[in-house]
């Protein structure tokens, strides 16, 4: 639901916004909803030149208000010209493939633990509409938001460190509908984790926004065939298969982490691979980054104690 300039009145002093419910009643302001809002700590709406739109978005747990603002930002110069491929998925939330051949995985360990914890506590609530249940859902949703912000920030920083100019990310819109090629990912419930496709869209938006400030471009490409083709020899054969998360190519014999193989194929859609020989194994040995609850940041698996 979108409210244009005439449809809302913002009061940044008391963090309230008045949303008009009907256009025909707009003149009288007689039919409106008064909402109190809370912004992230790094956002201060009173310093924003103008808020152009207010959008009310249902996230599945609660209503979120999105303020569309006009702000001037200082854009850095691109840190380099390299490309990084990003494959988003449900097993590893993100797999990154860099131009020089190394790769990184970001599993959802922390979100899975969170979901398990919250679903257990929610199950103990007498009524799913109770205040307690609402508070739990809000807390769960806030923690997810925080997690996605931290992860997108971390990934963009890694791309800055690696002198990237372009982040290539698989466009999920086609996959969601299935595209009829059997490649559709299984969104929704996965073990304890229920993650909707909008979480991925929102995550890409976050990466896009943070990349822009670093001078890095984000390109969305079709995910078609990126999970089925071999990123080493480019062949797409039925006999190529995924076994326990590994992609095995019958043609060139490569064994790669399946998500990294996808990320590398996505990367190559923008920047075709140089012909250098990549010895078997590099794709199969990505570094894994986990969310460290003690530091609130992502760190290589071996450095995370919990
Ligand atoms: Zn191959």
C-alpha cells in the first residue's frame, strides 16, 4: 500500500505518521490512521530533506512502514574492476565466487537456531494472537532484519577488500515461478526455517544499497541453468549431478561445491572466465563464514567458538 505526498503527514519530532485512508476524504483528514514508528538506529528521518512516499508492507509477521526519501549520498569510487558472483539459496544463504577462484559460503546456522528457539517459545503461548506471541514475533523479525543487515554489510565489505567493481547476483523472480525447467528452488519451510522469497528480494535490495555507496554495481542475471552447468568446462549434461552438496562433472571431472558452482556460473554471465587452468579442488573448498553471536559479526568458521 503506497501513500503519496498528499496521503500522509509526517511528524518526526514524535515519530508519528498520519496515513490517509481514503482519497475522497483527504481534504478533511477525517479518516486516517495514526502510526507510531521506530527507525533503525542509523536512520534519522528528521535530517532527511523530503520523504516522498510511505509504503506499508506486510512482512508475514507484522506491518513495516517504508519511507521513500530523497537524500544525497557520497558515492565512493569503485574499489576495482573484478566481478563477484553471488548465489542465494536455502542451504547456504549466500555462496560467493571471486574472480581469482576462491569462494565463500554463508550458511544459515544462526537463523536456524533462532527459528528453533522462537518456534519453541511460540508453541508455549496459549494464543497466537496474544501480546506475548506478538512480542516474540516482533523480536524474531527484528533479529532477522539485523542479521540480514550485518550479512549484506559484510558481503559488500568483502567485495571492497577484493577490489570488485561488479556484484553479479542471480535474479530470483523467474525461479520462484518454477520456469518449468525443474530448477525451481524449494522456498518456504526448510527444516525449522521458514524463509519466504521476499527475504531474498529484501536482501538483494540491501546489498544493492550498500554497494552503491561503495561505487560497486549490482547486476541481476537470470539463474537459468546456473545450477546445472559446469562452471569449469561449461557443459550441461544430464550425467552431471549433485551429490551431498557437491557438483560432479562427467566431462572434465571437476568436483565443486554445488552452490559455489552456481555462484561461479552467475559470475561468468557478466565476466566470462579467463582460460587459465583451474586445478580441481578450488571450487570444492570454499571458506565458510558464520555469524558469531559474541561479536555480532561474521567470521571464518574456525574463528567462531560457539
Ligand atoms: Zn566440467
